[in-house]
C-alpha cells in the first residue's frame, strides 16, 4: 500500500500526533516543529524533502519547486491574508483553513468585550490603576444593559454565530447578520453544539450593500469578516458616522478592516460611544497610537483565540480532513482563491 507523506510544521504534543497517525496506516506523518534557528516561520521551504503530499502549518513553502508532489496544504490559521503574493495562490494545490474552531474562544471573547464596553470597564480600570474612587453623583460609570439591545454581526461565520447565540439566548438581544453571499447555513467546519449552523437566530439578514443600515440599527457591532481586497477599510468614516452615537464597535477579525484614523476621530469626536479592539493594522500597536489613551477603548493584544484548547481543536479538524482526503471527499474549509478565503 502506497503511503502518503504528511509534513507537520507546528508544535503539537504526542497525544495530538497520535490522533493524526491513528487516522490511517497509509499516512507517513513527519513532524518538524520549529526550533530557534532551524527554519523560518515565514518560509518553511528548507524542511521539505520533495516527497511530501500534504503539509500542515501556518505558512506554506514559498519555493514550490522544493515540494513538487505537494497536493494539499492545511493551514494552522483561519485567515489567508498572510498569503498575499504567495505562489500557492496561483497553483493547483488545495488550501484549507482552521475556520470553525474559533467559535467558542473568540465568540466568548467578543461577548466579554461587549459587556466590558457596556459597563465602562476600561474607564473603571483606569480608576483602579490610579487608586482613585470615582466622584459620586456624576454617573460617569453608569452603564447600559445588553438585554433587548441590537447586535449587528458583520461576517456571520463560526465566530459571529457563536457570539450571536450567546447574545440571543443569554441576553435576549436582537441579531442582525451580514454575509457576502446571503447563504444562511454555515457551509464550513462546525463544532457540535456551537454557534448557529442553520442560521436560525438572526432577526434580519443583510448584504454588503446594506451595511449602513445594519450599522445604523445596531447598538453593538461585531466584525468577524475575513480580510480581503473587498473588506480592507470596509469600515471608514461614512460607516462610522452611520452608527448610533451610543453604539459600540468590536473587531476580532483583522485590523485593516477598519480605517484606524477614521476610528480615532469617531472615538474622540463622539460619533460612536466606544470600541473593543483585539486586532490592529500594525501589530504590536505602536506606542504612538492615540488608541492607547482613549478611555472609551478596550485594547487586547490579538489574544481572543489564545486558549489551551486551540491545538486540540485544530488537530481534530485536520484529522477529519485527512479522512476526507483519503476517501476522495470534499474537504472542510476549502479556500476559494478568487475571493481570498
């Protein structure tokens, strides 16, 4: 029986490695985790021996001539924005992502941000840091309740669906969902009992042309859309001005989806009430950024998906895709290279 060589270029434990090896005896799984000075995270070309058919990692090899038999790359990430100008996008090599495994950690993180913004936790934290009791009778920490508020989700994928489920079932919020295609069902990898696979929860659905309407109606806006040429600077001055002055925006997708200069103006001039940001156009966020000093902003250093369960979820998905590959079935999260996700 001919074996298929699978190259892993990420750090996983023995239990996770055994899970992959148990998929089939046809798989020859070779693990080459990155160690300091061994190979570049931005280009693992040098670790290829030429007989690999399947690759798992964050970045595919840039020199595809070193991987002449490569047929499929499973990414360790949900987005492919880091592959701009990568030769794999102009090849016939199948490309899949880990989309679908982030619903629980990032969906919960989004709800945390929403609660923190509604109850002025950034401002409260400043009082604590300064060992200062806020002046009474000023109402400067008077927050808003989530119950019956409107929650707009831009990019109703696995993350947005899980956040919407918690918001709807936990706080009785009204859900507005925006997708590029208009499809209500989640067509990607779906974890059991997570999210809204059939698209049953939204009270209203919107397309990209109706973005301003969604923004105008929402008390809280969550951005979970992929970063593509179509979504870069999707939220600019016009969109921020379309929001309620009492509205909040949260971004757990990619920083470049929002025009940060316009966002700073919106926050300083009161076009919107506040923002929760886990991602930025430049990371780490430069010390010179005005966002650091704004009391109505909650800043996180791109950690919304960082929990101890990430690799377990990612390897479970990869194992399922390996079974599908061996059986000639369609793969979960197959990237459409023409739309960049």
